[in-house]
C-alpha cells in the first residue's frame, strides 16, 4: 500500500509533453501584474507622446461646440445628429491611444505564453458551479495570497506616490489660485512623474509575480511515477512489446540469413566465434555478404554450410574484419577485396581439383 501511495504521489518534474499538453488545453502561465504593467506603460507612453494632440483635438471640438451653441437646434433629430458628430470626433481623437492600449494588453499576454486557441476552458464543468469550489476559490490559499499581494502593492504604490506628491503639496495648494490655462501643464508634469514611478515599481512587482505564477504552474504539472510510466508507454511504446517486436525481427532476420547460406560461395570463420558467408558469381563487381553472426549464430551458419557443401575457410583476422565492416546483402568494402579474392580463388581451385578427381 505504501508503494502504491508513493507511485501516485506527484513528485516528478513534468516532461515536455506534459507541459505542451497543458498549454494546448489552455492551462498557461499568466500573471495579471504583467498585463497591468503593459497597460500602464502604454498609458504612460500615450500621456507623454499624444497628450498634446488629444488636448488640442478636445479643445477644438469643445470650442466649436460652445461657440456655435446658439445655432444648435435642439429638436430630437438634430440633437441625435449632434451626438453622432461628437462621437465620431472623439473616436478620431482617441483612435491611436485606444489602439496602443489594445496592443499593450495583447502584448502583456503574448510575452507570457504563445497564442493558444482552446475550447476546453469553455466546456461546462460541475466544479465551476459547485458552491464548495466557489468557497475554496474565495477563501482558499490562492485567494488569501492574492489579497495579501494586492494590499502590499497598494501600500507600496501609495507610499511611493505620497513621497512624490508630498514635496509638491504647496504647489498643489496654489493651483486653486492659478490661471486655468497653466493648470494643465502642472498636472501633466505631475501625472508623468507618478506614472513613471508606478511603471518602474510595477516592473519589479510584475517580474516577481510572473516567477511566482510560473512556479505555481510548474508545480501543478508535476507527475507521479505512474503517470510517467503511462506517458512513456503511450509515446515510446510498452517496453515489453518493443522487446518482443525486436526479438521477432531478429528471429526473422536469422531465418532469412540461414535460408541464404546455401547460396554462399564460401563461409569465412574464426573457428569458434565469427562466421561470414559470402556469395560471388561471374559478372559481380564484388562479393556480397549473405549472412554473418557470432557465437551461436556463427555455429549455426557453419552447420548449414556443412549440410549444403558450402566451403568453410578459417581466417580469423579476415572473419573479424568482415563481420565488423560489412552489412547483410551489401558488398564487401574495397579494402578487403584482395584478401577475399585470395580465399575465393583458393575455393575455386579446390572445387576444380575435386571435380577433376571425380572425372577420373
């Protein structure tokens, strides 16, 4: 029982397939702080680069509206046309800033994980409507960690903003007596300073939160020994089945080799360990290896050769060299041509001598 419990305990680091499967089903590393940082950085860029054009556009639109207010009809149709005109004007003014905010929001997700399309997260599940699961999400460890993280972030940001605004308190008090034309520049400068400080601080918070979320995600993907064995079987195949297939292939190869031994011209052996059967016929560029083996297989090759009157020649160095360098159904290497030619010449002379004796 203890061994079974250990076998199901998730103690092993996930495989790459496990991580890829998690991403495919929509379970990805996601830090909301990274998204917030990108949006805030986009807002800071907009404020520093487009605030003038936005303010100018709004000023022109409102000036025209106020200047021509006496001539604006107030009946229903005309009022709707005026609202539509104002809406189009505002869309033109804010089109680029809104597009930049959207790009920043999308970029905040893309830097954390690749684009994933998964319908699995949309599938209905009882856990999504279960009161117990809901209470766990609200009062669980993750919810408590998020609450503490949010409070700490607010406290740190509040302290930084207070440190920036406190030296400017007298300047801010004086704004009530300042010409409205000059208020915009002061507010713009302070807003940029606050946004810059917030972006710098949130960059650190976002990096730390991403590492924390990645570690949480990695821990969720951990596997038990049983899961690793099952994944190995599904991807690499059952080791027992693979061993059986390998044994069957070897058996078929041995059977095919033994069937080819009777067609050999000579079997070159190291008396007890190696045997290489070669076939050579007139017109061939080089002898071909039809069978080879060591120990038991070599013994079987010699037995089959003896049963079919195939000459067996002992040449240990050549037998070892051929066994190491030539493949089944392949021509012998060039460096062995001379040695093999001598053996085959000896066999052919031997056969002619035997044939001559029988003719007499």
